[in-house]
């Protein structure tokens, strides 16, 4: 899976789950300020990502540091690449 495909899946999943405006889905978008998500949405976001990519996200430090859409993209891409290297 390419990085562009991963990003598309992330964006599409978040747009569907949180009824987000696709025009706001730019890498610099701040989750709380621009996308208007809240702390409860963060929990749902983890579940959405786990379901979309079939991996578990534990209470990893990295997930707590996510502030932008690009942070999500990089986090998921790194998780997928780590799992590929482990094979």
C-alpha cells in the first residue's frame, strides 16, 4: 500500500465517521481548531483507525502527541511500515 493510499483511507474514514468537510482535510489542519474534534472524538478516531487498518493502537505516546491531520498520516504510515518490516 502506498503512502497516498494510506492517506486517502485515513481521510475518507475520518470524513465518514465525523462528517467532516473534505475541503478541510489538509495536512496542516488542526484536529481541535480546524476540524472541530474534541477529546472524546480522539477515542473514536483511534477505533476508526484500528478498524480501517486492522491493527491495534495501544496507549502509545505518539497517539497523545497528534495535533494535525499530517500527524495522523505519519503515525499510521509508520505503524504500517513497522509491521511490514516485522514480517
